[in-house]
C-alpha cells in the first residue's frame, strides 16, 4: 500500500480525515502452514467478469471471481475519476494477484488456490458490508479456504 | 511476486496484530517520472477552441497515431483494461467523434448500439479512452512507464483528448449552473454533472 508521504497532500489529508470504525477486539487465529494453505483473494478494486453487473458507487455487494479466471474477462467498474488505474493497466496482478498465486501453487509454496475469489467495491462504507461480509466468510469456509488475502484498493 | 511472498510470510507470526512496512519502493519514483515524456508522434496541440469538424478530425488523427501502440500493447500483454462501456477498442474512432461532439455542445446519439444513454455512460467511455491512451503510452519504446500522476499529467494536459474532457466538464458544469439558477438558486434534484477531471487536475493547463 502506498505511503501517506508519497501521496499528493490533498489525498493524504482526506485519508487521514476518514473515520476509523471500531469493531472491538478480534481473537488471534493461528495461520496454517503455507504449504498446506488454501488461499483466496478478497479485493476491493470493483472487479468483476465482463458479463457481471457493474458496481455502483458505495455498493456493499460483491462479485464472484473463479479461480480459473482469464484476465481478459476481467473488468473494473470503479469509475471515480480520482481512482488511479495506471498500476492495474500495467499489471492486473497489482490489484488481483491470481496469476501469482497460481505460480506459488505450482511451485509448491502454497497448498492450493481457492475455487472462488471475491470482489467488493472500494470506497464503500464498511457498515454496508455487514450482511455480505459474513456471507463471504461462510462461502470461504465451504471452499475449505484457510488463508485469505485482503487487498484494499 | 516479492510483495505477495512478503505478505504470505506474515502468516508465520505467532501473535498479533502484525503490521509490517514493505521495505522496497515502487519502480516509478518522482525522480524517474520527472524525466518521462511520451515519445509517440501525436499531432501538435493547437491553442484555443476549434470548430467541431476540425476538432473531430484532429482528435481522430491523435487516436490514429496511438492505434499501432495500443495494438502492440494488446499483443504483448494479451489483455486490455478497455471495455467497461461494453464496446471494443475497434470503436475508438466513433467514441472519439462522440466525445468531440459532446465537448462542442452537440447532443450526439450514443453510437455503437449502446443501449445505456445515461450520463454515466460518458464516465464509462472516459475510462475506456484513458485505458486506450495509457496502455498505448505504456508500450512506447525506450522508457519505463511512469507512475499514475505523471501519466495523468500527460493524458489530461498534453493530449487533445484531455482538452476535450476539460471541455465536457465545463459544458456540463455550466448547464448545471443554469438549471440551478432557473430553479431559484436551489440545486436541482438530479445528480450532479458528470466530471471526467480528477481533483488534482481541476485547473486547466496554461
């Protein structure tokens, strides 16, 4: 994630002014051995398959992205004009490193790549995900996922 | 890959919370960006406003200059981020002509069989246009692609398409102000006007 000091002053000030929700203490969970881990990605880049419905601003729902996704079928409907897509344009793995995970799986560094990955809209108030967050957690369990990478965009 | 490996290594922690700073800087820095310039042979920008047909022709010429580089980028990466509007990059000339019309005060029909005629579609078309320009510029020979701010500076301040987007912003803003005035100074109930210019680039280039 970019350092605040590397951001334009206005953007850094805006980020610092955002409220920080308090979700209370979270119990520590021991992570699996990476060689056995089944890994999923949860991104907030507003990504989805071309045939999926586009995200709208502030949406709290999510889109499913299959583990065998072809990047040429991937679209980003996060359309804030202030949203810098240049990294995504140069390499999709910057916002959704599925190809890199596949490589780690093939090299034996992780156990397996999940069957499904999940995409939310960025810049959404987290309280709008109170219903969909637990839904995704349940789906991850169903898929036997033991490690999730959250990628805030 | 190193970023991902570093992240996954955090799973080995035995207690938390775990917050680690990634020690390496991104390849594009303010210093490298300051020397980046687009070497693609774009037609020169002429100052002031142009009659509509002249604007369309010069915009089409600019798009045509970028086409081989966009296609090369597509060949190299086998993917594109173009497509949010629902059309393919083959439609770039029609998109350019459409946006030039909007910028010049016309109300052209949405081309390419798009069924969504909402103002939001202009936002999607803008993102596709940016993808086209920036993917082409990224592929240009002899330099590493710059960071986002330098790339935006090139797109918004150094291309004709950027100028067209400023014209679109100014048109919609003026029309909205007129409707507000007609509404007794109360802002209309409709959504605020589409603004394709990022906050950092609010000011037009000199």
